[in-house]
C-alpha cells in the first residue's frame, strides 16, 4: 500500500495516493488484489506497493505476477483480481479390488435371447475355478498428494482407506497380500463379502440306492433324477438335470430342476434362493426368493418369499395353493372345470403360516396356565403355608410355580410375535396377481386380508389392492 499522503491542494481537493488491498479466502488457497485509484494529485499504486502488502500478508506461494500487473492497470482499478492461487491437497484413493470372476448376481438367472425367450438350460449357477487360478487383485490405497496454501504452508492430504483382502475358505493370498488365488478346485462365490471356493459335487447318475443320500457343504450337480425316498442337502446350489420324484431337496442357494417336480406327500423342495423348474405337480415347494416355472403348477403347495412366475406361452396354475410375498404371474389360473385354486399374495408365506399356528397355540397355552393357576390356588388353600407341606407336595408346588412362570413368558412372547406378524400382514400395498390370458371360476385370490372369489372368467387383468379391497386393474 502506498504511503498515506492525504492533503488538500489549492483547489480545495483532497490529494490521496492509490492503495493496494488484498483479500484472502478462509482456506488460504486464494488471494485477490483490489487497487484503489488515487485522488486529486495523489500517486497511483505501484508494484512495490503491492509487494509490500503481499509481504505483510505473508503471501509467498502461487503468486500470479501477470495478474498483479493487470490489476495495476487503470481500467482494472476497483476490481478484485486473483493474484495468488494455492494448491489443494488431493485425497488418496481407497483400495480397490479387481475381480477375475463374475459375481453371482451377474451370472445367475435364465439367459434371455433376442426374442425374449428365457433359456432355462443355462442359468449360470456355477463358476468353476482351478487350484492356483487368480481370483482378484488389490490396488492399494494411496497416500494422496500434499497441497500448499498461499502462505507456503503444506496441506496434509487425507489418506485413502485400506481394505483387507476378502479371503474366505479355500483361498490363499500372495506374500504381499495383493493377490488372491484359489487353493482348491471348485465353485467361486461371495459369502459375507468374502471370496469362497466351494467344491462342486457332481453325480453322473440318478440319486438312488447306488449313491444314498447326499449332504454336501458346497453345490451339487446331479445329471440324472432324484428318486423317491432320497435326500439331497447342499449349503450351495442344487442343479438336477432330470426329474425330482418323492425326494427331499434342501439348498442354501438356488434349486434348478431341468425336468419337472413331482414330490407328492413324501418329499419337498426348499431353497434359500430361487427355485427353477419345467413344471411342478402334486408337490410342496418353498423358496425364500422366487419360484420360476416354465410350463405349469398343478395341485401343489408353492410358497415364495418374493414372487411366483409361470412363464411359457401356455403357462398355467391349476389347483393347490400358491403363496407369494409380492407377486404371482401366469397366463392361466384355474381351469374350465372350476378347479379350486388358492392364490395368496402380500405376505411372506412363512409369516402367514406362523401367524395361523400361533393363533392356535395361544388359547391352548392360556388354558393350561389357567388350569395350573387354579390348581395352585386349591393347593395353597389346603395346606396354608409352604412350611406345613410335606416334601412331595412342596416339590409339586414348586414345579407348578415354575411351569406357570414359563407359560407366562411363552404367552407374552407369542402375543408380541402376533403383534409383529399382524403388522406384516397389513403391508400389502405392492401385492399383485397378473393373469395374461384367463382366470377361471373356482379361483380365490387373497391380497393381504382381502379376498376375491372369481365367479366368471376374467381375461387380461391384474388384481391389486385398493382401499382395502381387491380390484381389477390393467396389466402393466
């Protein structure tokens, strides 16, 4: 800033030299120069004046000389011009992983061709790897790049977050913990955010007396049928090239049956993932996610935690009970013979089943508690105080007190659980049944707690819940 030489000249005007004023941003990454013009016969601000101000402000980094000269030009007096620019610190990058195999969510499911047809022969359930195969590479976190403010002070960058290798069962890292390899042959998948190799057990024949039951920690591929009376339990997926008769199939992942399912009363199929099949007839089937069938579901009990879809051109659901949390979809539901068919949507089937079971248990337990309470009163009146009891009656009294305490706790738990389930039963806003061709008389559709009885054939419609009632809506 020029030295202050304010004075009044002979014309009565104030003579004042020009001034340099510097403005610094809060983060000290920028400085702006504003030149005040001289008054009267005052001297204009010079480069030396600006440099003195910069020195006073301790501005030493990122000075833009040409902008200082620009600010000193008369046409720019009064304007704020950037004359120093610091450099912000650049935060480090988080560690990253490059996976050398497709995620299950990317590969599982029927492949759709250009005509919109689903290929149930290639569901991509298993991705095999060999011992020593590279599974993933880690790009380490970086430290970041330091910055400087206009006073020359270093700005420390934020370091990127580091993540450990997601090494799970049957995998091995290299010495630097930057690459992960398969330790065995098997199926690679992600479990609890870790890379795991599950050995795949293949059966090249039917499951029968030559193989016995199968209980396996990984995935199972069966190239034949699963015959009546046998069990297949797998922690992973189960893929069956043939048919399932009266057998028990339990999978921690998906179940794919390339043929059909006819378990009858002797067997059932249960999966934590999806169930895919060509058809289901006289069977019990339950999936925590979706049940997807190509041709038909006939006289079966089918439960799905998400949706039930029958996809073929003549896809039909005839007879039995089909329950889903979100949606049931088919071309035909019921038959021209008015086959009794129950469709229930809007509540997790396991919740609905549990709710009905608890409604039966609650009065039973209350009756037992009432009887025990009555017997306690009678016993206490007959003997007066516990001190007058013989050993047999004392033990009897203590046992009844313990049973009463236990029952009260069980009743309280049931009531609490029923309250929760009742709330869940009300959550049916998105429940829907889609019929792409015809739904026939004899079909009962339940959405949440509301029921619709089909008395006449209805074509090309969706059943939705509006204002507490089941109504027809256009397909979408």
